[in-house]
C-alpha cells in the first residue's frame, strides 16, 4: 500500500470595488511673507502686533465662528448659559467648561436682549430655510422622470415618476488558485484556477408614480427568513372614484369581528371599492402565517396539559437502594407527614463522562448488590452473599457490610483498585457475575455537582436535572442516619482512596436496563413531568381519567368493581386530605410540596410506587377486572412496550395550571405583523393602546387596563405570526362587504376560503390539508343617548353631564369544512406509514469496522477469551481482510490496472464484479441521477494464515501451534472477526428489529 501525502495551497486575490464620495476643499501654493527671512541672529519683535491677528469671538455672537484653515471651532465641552438677574434687571451670559467660567461673564439690558433675541431668531429661520432649499434641490441618484399624456395623468394623478433608493451594494471579485502537490495527479491538473464572486445587497426603495401609486421594497441578501424581504405596491384612488385602494405584495385583511378575525402575513392582491354606501374588499393571496391563541386569567396564563400514564419521567428519578423502594408506600401512608426515620447526610453521584471536563473525574467500579440484603442479592457467587448474624438494625438497613461483596473486593480481589485489572479479575466469576449487569467499570467517571440534582433526604431518592441516555451509567455513594446510627454505602472520594485508584460504588443504573434486573426497580415510574417550572397551588387542577370504551369519552372513575364511583385520585392516594391538610377527602388533588408535587421543576409525584398497577389491583380484588383495567406492563416492561399496550394504556393525567400573574403576556412569536393581534376579555374585544399595548417585535402584549387584571376577567389573545418552517402551500381568497345605512348603523358580510395543497399525497392523520369555507354576518348600532345620563343623575349624591351611549354588536358565522382533492375525494390520511417510517442503518462502511476482540462467554469454542491480558488471547486469530472494490477498476480506463483491463473473466468474477440494484430488486425504479450499483463489503478469510496479534508458536492447551512453513495448524479451530459500534444505543426506542444480510 502506498501512502500519498497531499498538500493544498490556496492563492486568493480579492479586489474590493466600492464607490466613495469625498467632499472637501484644499489649496496648494507658496506662502510668501516679508515677515519670514533667514538671518543669523534672532530678531526681537518690538512692535507688539501679530502679522495675522486672532480676532476674538463676540460675546453675543449668534453662531459660532466659522472654521477656516487655522481658525478652529471651539470644543464641544464649552457650554453657553443665560441667566436673568432680577435685582439689576439685566441678562448675564456665561461661557463655561464644566462648572468653571471659560471667560468673564457679559451683561445685557432688557431692551438690548429683546433686540438680540429677535435678530437671532431671524437668522436661524433663514438658515433653516436655506438648508431645506438645498436638500430639495439636491439631485437623487435616480432623477425624476416626467411622462406626458393626459391618460397617464388621469390614472396616476400626475406625470412624475420618483424613485428613491437607499442602502448599499458591496461586490467582491476574487481569483483563487488551488494547488495540490500529489504525484498521482497529472501535472496539468494539479493547479485549478477559479473565480470567487460574492455580493451583499441591503436596499430600501421608495417609489411614487403621480400622487396615487406608491411602492415600498425592502431587500437584504443576508436576511435569515424570506418574510424579512417585503414588497408592497399601493394604488390609492380619489374620493369620488369607485376604486379606493389596490395593494399588491405583502398585504393583510384585518376584520373587526371576533368569530372571523381576518388574516395578516399574506402575499397577494387586495382591492377596496365603494359603491355608494356599500364598501367591498376583495382578496386573492397566499397565506404565510400561523394562528395561535393564548388565554390568561387575572394576568396569569392558563395552560392545559394531558399526559399519558405511559409517559412517566424515565431515567431521571432513582431510589438509592431497594430498602427505600420497599418502604416508600408505607412511609407515605400519611402524606402530610412522612413516617420515615431516615435522613441522608451525604451523597456523591457519578455518571458516565461524555464531556471534556475531567476535573472531577475518577475511575470507578459499581456493583448492583453492594449494600443489599436478601432477597435483593441478585448474583449467585457464594463469596458475595448475605452476612448472616448481624444484629438489628444492621441486618435491615443497607450498608457496605450487609453482604460479603465489599469485604471480598477490599481483601481477596483488591486488584480492582487498578482499573486495568478489573476485566481480568471479574472474568473469573462469569457467567454468574456479568459486566453491564452485576457490575459496571467506568473510566474517568464524572461526579455531579449539587446543582445538577436534587435529593429527598427522608424518602431516599434522587432526581437528576438531565435524564440519562440508555448507554450511561449511574452510581452513588451515600451515608445516612437512622435509629441513632450512621450507615454508609459505597466509597466517597474523600475516604482516602486516592486517584488513580478505583472507587467502589453502588450501581443504580447500568448499560443493561432490563426489567428483569433489580436496577429496573430502582428507577421510579410514578413521577410525571409537566414541562414547566415554578408551579403554584393557585388554581392548579389535576384529574386522573380513564378512556371508557363503551362511550368513547374520558371518565375520572372506573365504571365497575369495588371502586365503582370512587374517583381515581382517591384510589391512587392523591386525595386523602382537604385544603387544611386534615384527613378528609374533598375530591381535589392534594398539593403537598415534596410529596405529591415538585413546584420548582413542574413534576407530579404519586405517593405510591405503582398507581396504575399494584395499587389498582389491590383496590379491585377481582381477577377478571384486574386483567381488564390494571396497567401492569407499565412496571414490568420497558416504556416503549408499555406505550404499545393499547388494551391497558387508557389512563391520562389531565388538568391545568396557572402561571405567575402579571400584566405581560408572552405570545411565543417574534416579528408580528402590525394589527395581527386581537385581544378580548369576557367575549368583549379590547382596544389597542387603551386596554393593552403590543410589542410586535418581541411578541408581547401588556394589559394596561388594571381593572381587567384586578377583576380576574379571562383574557383571550389571538395572533398570527410568520410560519418559518412549513413548505405547504396555503391559498386564501375572501371578500368583505359592509353597508352603512347611517353613521350609526351598518351591516357586514364576510366570506373566506382557505385551501391547502400538501407536498405529497401521503399525509399523516391530523395533518390532512383543509379546504374550508367560512361565511358570516355582523351588524353594529351605536348612538348617544342622554336618557341614561338623566337616569343616573336621579341617584343621590351623584351628578354627571357626560353623554351616554348605547352600543349593540352582533355576529354569526358558519364553517363549512372540507379537504383537498389531492388526498382523494373521500380524504385519505395515513395513521402509520410503515414504508415511510422505515429507517435503515448502513453497515457497509469499511472504515467503521475494526478487528474484533475474542468472543466471550463461549468457553467451549473460545477458551482463551478470559486471558485478555496474556499473549494466548490471540493465538487462534487467523487473517481476515475486508474491503470495497473501487468501481473505477472495472471501467477499462487509464486508471484501471493492466492485469485487469479488458479481462472479462476476472471482471465478471463474483468476487470482483459490480452488483446492480436491479439484480436484487428487479421491480424497483432507480431515480435519475442516483447510482445504479450497490457498494459491496467484501470479506476474505484465510484460516491458515496468521492474523494480527497472533504470537502462536507451538501447540498448547489453547491452540494447535504452527506448521513448519509458518502456516497455522488445524485451520478448522481458527477464527477471524471484525466489529463496529452503532451510534444508536437504545434499540427498542429506535424500533430496531433485525440485521439483514445479503450474501452471494
């Protein structure tokens, strides 16, 4: 094999072309003066006069002295102040630098000051007029155009076309030369020239045609989203014309109704016309926005939630030992005051280090059975069993000497302190003591800081801020006090075991999280995350509901059995107390911080381990009903399998919570269009800038009418924002007619048609494209009436003359739903597109494979597998090669070797030839532009040839030795292998079901 070193040089020459306007004046010449002569001695000036005298600025100058050549303006820190002295009746002029006088103050009488002020005002006025005249006369980059013709003047209201561009254009040209010093490439191909061209445009264009047509264009090549580039053409008719306005480009259709609110973020054409008292608005556009609604009450946002019982917060909350799990239900029989006598004093939590921070890292070995008593000891090694004869409470509470495992590791097998020896020492206990199950070895594990987790000191469980991945390890060391004694499980990093020695810890979660292992029970499955923070008890509502198959609705009780009619909150111990924490049920969720809820993290905690399992089964006590209702697979199967148990996965956690109160309402969108926000309170539409204000840039509404907040009136905010990510085309057509019978009474009618065209004919259920028609009518009558004022004046101690008014509004609308014909007339949607959701992992990449280690746990075939620190480990490894043949070798080109070129027998050999897609899938059509051949990973095995790291020389108990010619004896007993990693660690979540091989 030849290695080629490739060097790359880049020569880039950039020429920046720009336009600069430089204004200024200058003068070059010779300065001739009789006052400057060359002489041998210094002449003493006795005249007392300067050849160029500096004239002082008048104290009462109207404007600062002009800067001409050597005479400079005064600095900006010189301030002018005028004060009136009432005693002398004169005005005093000050010139100061800070608080110090720059020069002596000057005075002026009242009459002189009046004349001075008048003269100053006149000069400033004429100066402003002169500047304005200059700006008006200055020519634009594009001069005004005058188009003659009476027809043009009549249509556009004038003959002048005026376009005013603003912005900048930057264009850069570059020449780039790439030079590759590779001897395998011909000399003429080693240098590749190329032009480098780049442009940046930021432009705002204001245009006007006559007095009726206006144009506005905003364009930026570096805009992140398309909606940032806007274009609008507007034609405005005269008062007596039928056409009042025509808009093209970015338009909107705001409506005053609450049932049909109109739309913004449209791109199309809008026309407004008037026929007498009838006003007609018509729209043809593409809709580029999405509508959302936010509801608040008393300034606090109300959020509804619905969580499936199968969606517990997995891989985040863990018991520290089986002892704490066994006593959890008993300790929380009284949810107001836990009955636990345990207090956690200290804890260290270690996880797999997937970061680049090794400051708080140590080598660890974690054991599943550390600190456990029977019957929770899982391994079958006799030396690691229960320490019998311990007195109370040592025979009950978890601690390092609860069984013999920790003692043996500290004495007989203390070689585990060296991380490099752990694998060989632990291998002698297989198959009864397996890595990834009974123990985990982690090099450079990371210790979590206290800010990365929380601990319940009384109930003995931890909650991590970040959930663990399936391939991550969690281990702990902790100490606690109970019955007046201190117990410890695992070793702390401060216990005297110095790095790089290995720490012995308690394994909480391993890489093998199987439901059959004790570590599966340590993961809590009774905590649910609401995806929010800082919950409050104020108006927090939670219900447990069950989907009733007979009615198709959710009910908060089970319809049969001993608990028929009892709400599920009561059955699952979430309703045992009233608001005052007295032991009386009130039908409301018991909001107890740290017991049933974690307000800071937004989590619901059940005070029982298996609310939908064992607790429900104990309440029913009927085997038939238990099989029908109890969701036991939630606790004895993985979360993915439990979610697929459609027969029992019918429980939901539903409710709502109220956010922090305030006048600001976040809409969850940025850069909203003007007028796209509608706010109503109790069904009444509010008025912008009177009841509320809108920050359209930040997407925030502020309620400024305090009466609405104090009254707790439900407030509904609907808005429309730019849809940044959808590729679906949406068309909006509509018209709105309004007939004004008088200034006080009008009737309106609206019709809107929305049509969506999907990107593909396969659409998911719930995402089917709509084709809806909405029609509505509205009316409004308003009139001032002094009768109400007079009636109010009849009240004692009350008098007013403010006019009263009566406003009447009514609206009715109907939605006629439909769907796009693209998904056929009946409207087909895919509940699950199995073909579209199929994901394949290509395992043919040659560079991803490496030499395999000797297979373990097969002592009859590979007896040397446990000798991973000895030469015998590779005695039976034979030569194995893996490669992919380059198709260029089969093309008969200049790159094809001579011994292969035009050799049809060799090129058609199955070990060499190409494999085309049509051979494997005859009915498949290959898209144009895609390769028709399939890369093939070839493996060549030579059982008689020595493989890498095989130092076999003579026969022994592990191998048959070598022959005299250097080949391996007994080739049938030799092996070769390759292995690779798969980045997807959780096969069940990813629904990986099989490995597929195609062999020739």
